[in-house]
C-alpha cells in the first residue's frame, strides 16, 4: 500500500491551498482547542469527496458558516456580511475539497498511478460523525473559526489482485 497521508502533511496541504486560493492563514490546533472553537462557532457546512485507484479514499471537510463567508470574501473581494453562506458557502467548501483531494492524490502517486476522483458534494453532520475514526484528522483555526478535515485511505483490494 502507498504511504498514508499524515496529519502533518494534510495540514500543510490545507494551509497551502487556503493561502493560495483565499489568502487565509490557518493554524493547526489540538482537539481540545478545536472543541472549544466548535462551541463558539458550530460546524454547519460539510463537504465530501471520494477517489479510487491503487488506493481508495474519502475526504470530509467541516466548518462554520463564518469560515466559508470569510473564505469567499477573501477570494472575491466582497465584505463577508454580503455573502450568503447558505447559497455560496457550499460551493466554496466543495471547491476546497476538490483542491485538497487533488493534492492528496498527487501525494499518493497520482502522477504515475491513475485515480478516479468523484465530484465533491454536500455531506451531513451525521456523515462527518461517522468518519471521526479516519486515519488522518486535521484540525485548523482561521480567524477563530474551526475547519476540520478527515481523510481516510484504504487499500484497493481489486487493484492489488490485478
């Protein structure tokens, strides 16, 4: 099996993506700090994206409405108060999921191994809760708003048999 994505590497990939697309600086935080942040700003936006190839995997992103409002604001140059997170927030979070999944695939050997990447889609808090035992858990804080990324990569048994 290919080397898994570590929490440290997932954190780096996320930090790079947010700096590149939205000029947002986030910091890694521990579970306790994350839980405190979630009390202040509940996780209300969820996105998931799956891939398969030599390994199968899934990413789930979870964050607050204010985080996605701030992200969109930085991307398009509008005040965050003018952004409707219910309408535009999901698209922005899905795009971040797509960017991160592409980065993960490159880390997993996507330059030399073919992968199929699914379209990112909205997920539920239940879906997020079901995956909390993911192999990689990344917790970040940006402008006091939480962002969680769960990444699970498993061996593709069919790929190994071929």
